[in-house]
């Protein structure tokens, strides 16, 4: 790349927090790099310092414990798909991971990066929303925990403020065993950004839907019940989104396909 | 900064600028120009190399990030005049036309076959979904992999979906 920046790789989480504190305006966190590096290349981001979040001890840890599945900031999409805990306990998380981009990108892109990037078409956000996951956010001054239902603040915006980083994602143990399916409408069968995506989960008698590419942020809809007719369910999901027309599809197409997917999912997810 | 990389079994120690991509380092720093730059943003897969056992787009990796890593590129395939098994099968099935995507395709197939000696056609297609071929040679590529893995009847018909 012609654009020049400094590369720093802190070796502890505290060192990372201190570096971010010192580079609030000119620093960018590098996780998988699959968004950051093209953005720098295309001149959309001009950080003076790139801070690698993958090199500290434990950053790549994915583990299941009493509070659930914990994923550090260096855990890649394919790390999730290779994790026995994720595959056996959180099939919905794996279903969404499998729909994300291409194999090479899944080998590099991280779960944390996919949500911090806060694209409306995030493929991991629907799973994290339906499974009730939380973000463990750290900075030089402390730690806070934000559920993903309150994490996204707009297109490419989250509640993270400069100096903070997403240290862990925790998917609660109570969501283990949730079944569901993510239907992602794409232009081609291979890797593509979604035109629209709908995830439905069913767990302990409770239905949840999450929709990508249909509003400024990924959207959770938890008002649909087993008693609702398919049309009523589709109406509730559509009431929560506000799709736009863009290069990938029109508003009308998105609205229509969300309805189609909600009806299909209600019939298919058992 | 100084970085050390093992590429195709050889250890290289080189100076490199902190903003250099792995792709540029491999091509210009090491002179290994088999790995291609297509789109430069993770769409086309022409720059695919194997990094610590996994296929990645080297255009979206910084050389600085992978100090100490083990990397395989297309140059590591043939031993002298003798092509690797993947290359031989690509040649036999005419899975190469212009050849620009081939180094990346071969690397993606190589990673697939490490853990999966009998992939289905769907698994082959998924392994190469991040590798664009604009000569439309996907059918022959899938056939080359099926034949190589002892499944010569497993055809890779291009499905329009």
C-alpha cells in the first residue's frame, strides 16, 4: 500500500488498552484486516497507527464455560466453525458463520470485527442477537458489558467510544441448544454480501427473528409467538425494519423476501 | 522492521515497511511472483497463499502481522520439472485457461485436501468460492479435484442457481 502507517502489536490486554488510550484519534484496531486493509487501500480510512489486537495472550481463545461461549478478539469465523463447543451447542452461530463471505475470508475475518464494523449486512450479528449474546468492552479505565441488542448505534456505528475495544463476546449458556436457520439472499451462490438475511431461532418455546441488510443496524424481533399466523409473524418482523433501495436490491424486493423467508422459516425450523 | 518468514520451506529474514501487505512482500520482497494481485480487496482470490495451514487473501494481510509464520505459495508446488499432483490434475483436465487465477485456485484446493481426502463436489465448490475464474473454468477445476481424489465420476457441472 502506498499509504504509510505504523504497526504496533501489544503483548497484553493492558498494553493494548493503554495504546488505544494514547491513539484515540489516529489509531485503528487491526483484527482480521478484511475490512480495515481494503478501507486503507481505498483511502476511506487513514490511521497513523494500526494496532494489532491479535497478538496478546488469550486473544485467540474460544472456550465454553459456565457463563457460556467466550470468544476473544482474534477468534476467526472459521475458528468458530472448527470449535466443537460451537458446533455442538450453538448450531445457529455456526449457521451464520458459514454464510459469511468466502473460505479465505472466514480464515481471517474475526467475529468481533464483524460486529464492531457494524455493517447492516453483518452475518454474525443476527446469531448474536437471537442468542442473547453480550459484548465485554474494555478500556484503560475499566470494563463494561453491553448486550448486542443495545450494541449497534447506526450504519457502521456502535456504542464503542475511542479508547475502548471489544475484548470478548459471550454467548450465554442458557442459549445452548437453540435451533434455527439463517436464510441469506445473495446475487450468486458463492460469496456475496447479503441483499437481505433473516435468522429465526426456536428455543424453549420462544421464537426470535433477526434481520440483516434491512435497517441501519441488524434488527432483533422477539415479539413473534407460536400462536401467530405466518402472515402475522411476517407483519411483526416487517414492522421492525426499514429497508432501502441500493445497488444490491430495491426496498420492495427486500420487503417481499423478508416476508417469504419468515413464512419459510416458520415452516422449516422445528 | 525486520521480519522472518518460512516460505515454501525456506527461512527468509528481510526488512519490510510496516504498511507492506504480505502479497507485496512475497512478490517484491522475495521475488515470488507466482502469487497474483487481482482486485486487492478480498473478492477474487488470485492472491491466495497458505498461512500457517490456512488459505488467506494475502492482499489483506500485513507482512508485519505474520512475522514468524509458515507460508506456502504456488512456487512450492513443483519440485524442479515435476509438477505437484494438484498441478498435474489441473493440467490433465484443462483446468487452466489464461492461468491468472490458477496459483490461488491451487492453494485453496491444497488447503481443502489436507483435512479432506474425499471432498464432495459441494465441498470443492465451497473451498474455491473465494477464487474467481473469468475464463469460466470452474467445471474443469472441480473435475480435476474429483479425479485427483479418486472420484473420477464425480462431475463438477456448473449449476446455475
